[in-house]
C-alpha cells in the first residue's frame, strides 16, 4: 500500500473521453513537476491504459507513453482497481520503471482517507 500523499488522482475514462483523461494526466504531471506527492488510481475504463498502447488519434496524444513518463515526475507506482480489469486480461505488474499495484475498494477508501486532496477525472 502507498504512503500518505498530498494528491490522490483517480482516472476513470478510457479513450472514449480523451479530453477528460488528458485533464487528469495534466494534473498528475503538474503536481509531480512541482514536487507534490501523487498517487494515481486507474478505475473503470482507464484501467485498460496499462494494457493497451492507448493514444488519441485526433490530438496525437499517447496516454500509454505518458504513463511510462511518470517516474520522471517522482511517481514510481500506480494503482489499478482490480475489479475493473477484465478476468481474461493478464495483470501487468510493471511498465518499465513504473510499478503497478492492484487494489480493492477497501484499499482505495484507505488511500482516500490519508490523502489531503482527492480529484477524479
């Protein structure tokens, strides 16, 4: 489980709402760039971002690549709500330098309770 953080950012949409997804990733990168501690939770359709080379063809933004860049912003671990991963999909534990932990709703509630700011996109 993660240590207490200043920001907990939950991403829920997949590529079908790439504008919202982009806003969430921008928030994560900005917090990291300014030295804030950030926990990232992928929920619902956003959970698929660790399994696909996801990019928005309209804007050319590559969300999969942006996840890979999180360690540059002092974010070395992301969390995925385990129940949102399809049962036939393998649980990826690592994306290069980025660890992936699968959590339960109980874990998520605990993370929310120890975070100063919680935002959802």
